[in-house]
C-alpha cells in the first residue's frame, strides 16, 4: 500500500524516488510527493537512463568553479534569447501573451536586481546581493495545440512536451536559445505528486566521461507548469487542498539550474530526509543549510547551528524552496558561477552578441542618468537631426513613438524596468541604446 503524504509536509518534502523493498513479495513501490522543482528527479532519472550523467554534471560543476575569470568584463551584460513553447490542450493552458511578457519581466528584474522587494533582504545578507547582469530577450512564442498528456511517471519526466511527434513542440536551436516549455504537468496516476518545473544543468560537453550518453540537445531547456508562469496568472495550482502562491519565480529558480546553480541546501540528507549541513552547494557565500525551507518566510530558521561562522538560513535565495514572496537574492558567487557557465558550457547563448558596453560606447545616444528613477534626459550627439524616436521594454513591446520638438535633447518618463530607445535621424541612420529605471 502506498501511504499518503500529510498536508503538513506535502509542501516541505523533496521530490525523490523512495525504493521500498517488500521482502516477501519483492515489490518495489515509488512514492512521489509535492516539490517546487524536479531537479533531483532529473538527476536520478537520467542517472538510471544514462549511467554517468550525475558524474558528468558534477565534473562540469567543479570545472566551472575552478575556471579562472575569462577575458569578459564583469560589466558586460549578457542577453539570452528566449523561446516560449505554449503546449496546450485546455484553453486555460493557452496562456495569454501578457502572462508570458510578465514572466519575462520577472526574469529580467530578478537577474538585474531590479525586483521590487530587493530591499527586504536582511542586513546580514545585504552585501552579498548581486546584479547578475543577465537579461532575457523574447525571440518567439510558439503555440501548439495538442491531445497529448505531459505526465510524471514511474520512469521519469514529461519530456514528450519537447517532441513534435509526441504532441509537443521541437526545441529551437537549443545551443543558441533558451527554450522554455509551458504545459500542464500531470502527477503520476493513482500515486499523486506534483512538480512545478524542471531544467537540465550543463553537462555532456568537453568534460563528459568517455562512452557516456547524454540527453539529446533537443531536451535542453526549462519546463514549467502553466499555473506557475508569471505573477499575473489567473490559474491557481492547488495541491492537497493548498494553493501555491506564485510570483513567477519558479522560472527564475529553474533558469538558475539551467545556468549551473544547485539548491542552496546542496540536496543532501538522503532520500528519507535528515540533515544536509555537511553538504554544500559549492558557493562559498551561501551558508550551509540543513534542509529546504519548505515554502515559508520564517526568518528565524537556522538549521545548521553546529558549523563555524554560523549564519541563519538564506531563505531569500532564489535557489531555496522558500515562499516566492520573500525571495530576492543571487549572491556574488552564484552570479560568478552563472556567468562562467555562459562564457564556457553555454557560450552559444551569447557568443554571437555584441556586448552592451560596445553598443553604448559607439551609440550617438546618451541617456542620463543611467540608471535613473523614472525621468531620463536623452541626448543625441550626431550632427544629423532626429526624425523619430521609439522606446521599447525588455520584452520588445513598443511603449512610445514620437517626433521630438528639440531634436538634440528631450525627456522620457518610464516606470521601473529595462528599456531600449531607438532613434532614426534624417539621414536614415538608426541607433539604439539601453537604459534602466529603478
């Protein structure tokens, strides 16, 4: 008989595969409980399917940690093109563009330290809070109507959402684009269990063990349940009588895995629980944590008190399982690690870009102040007269198009966010630059 998880611990139990051997029958039962993300399930499933997978991920992680800083400037802003695949059966699963754009805005705010709750961090962690200088550009939204189910099973994850022949949507150039699939992730029939999303960490590149198999490139990316996309999503995920309070940060968390980050508690403690205090997430500036936080914002938690330089649990970290409303930090080491992954294991995402510093150095547009607080003065330094200027948000949505009365200097007013201004002068020259509003 498969026991039921109680309501109390349904939100605090890591998704793991429990193998219970009944000596008299030789039967193996697998129990799956609620989880914020399926990262652990990814690792266990693919280790069984492709022996050597976990070792390859570990080797990749350690190699990234030991990689010296590249020639890239810490001020370079890396822009990642994103394709959203909306794979839907029921009309409520076919999320409106406004929800996708909202999710993109959440990503950009959190990875650029522009999130509205950034100042709610405890003072003990304030100096560790770091702008990742990673931005996300919406390249395309692909919508696929399907009759398929995308279901967790005893054998693994719903990767059929990535296969057009199985009712899903084929990845778009995964070496150059972050693919995010949105679908209805269904629990295992008769057993239950739910994950909000999952992602594959960097693996299978130059340091992949000889003769080891890896998931195909077409499987790379992030999968999200449609009910946790964006902070303006009307669809509510209810698990065992409890509503999950989504702020769009499941995507932030899963992209962190995609860029090489681990859970802050290091996924230790064994499959039946226990302390993870002796296990590390590989980041020197994140305190050891005995377990996941369990969907709360209890800032009195300190699950590892027997370690040197004792600090409370960093439940503000995006890589914890804390309530999304209190998450507001990537640390300096986490940011450094993600940027190294972009410069090495996932360099295809950025290698074709002209970095932002180069764009700003050679643009005729000067924005002051930049960053600023809503009001910006635009200076056009070319000798040619301005014909038209346009302002776009980070998702590419046109916000403003006008002919300035003063073609050398004019003002723009925007709410907090990341923006691009494009100017076309009478010679037909078009130039753009980026500015940030707090």
